[in-house]
């Protein structure tokens, strides 16, 4: 059974940083491109970033480019999202996603002063 467990969210002031983690199990983690997606209250799901199987290639949504960094540790079956210079618009539930549709329960991020 595929399991994805996100953690690391919380309340942070604008300009602050958070590091999200996603521990994967039940599948060969190193064999999949992985992504982070997010959903703000009342808004549709939004893709944030993706990383290829080996971690050598990453892509980002324009809204987070230059502020967020996606990475992975295949030895630990863990996906990360380093988020810097956070803005109020980054407030959302963040999920890691394994294709085609698997995602975890999410971790909430609130950016507010």
C-alpha cells in the first residue's frame, strides 16, 4: 500500500522559512518523479514543484521559483521542500504526490504576522 506522510508545516511570519518532509513507503520511491502540490482555502489544487527520479532535475511553478527548493533522499525514501521568503499567498495545505494520483494527508502552512 502506498503511503505518503507529510510533516513540517506550521505558522510562520512573512519572510520566514519552513522545511517540509514527506516519507514514502509501499513503493519503489527512487523509481518515480515526485512532486509537491498545494491547496489554499477555496482554491483548486496547485502544482508547486517536481523532481526527477535521481534528483538531478527540478521544475517549479513561477509563483515559487527562486524561493522554494525541492529535493529528495532516495536512501531515506524522503522528499523535501525548503520554503524561504514565505508570503501570505503561500498559505495552503501542502501535499507530496506520487504519480498518477497518490498523495498524503498533507501538512498545513500558514503565513501570517
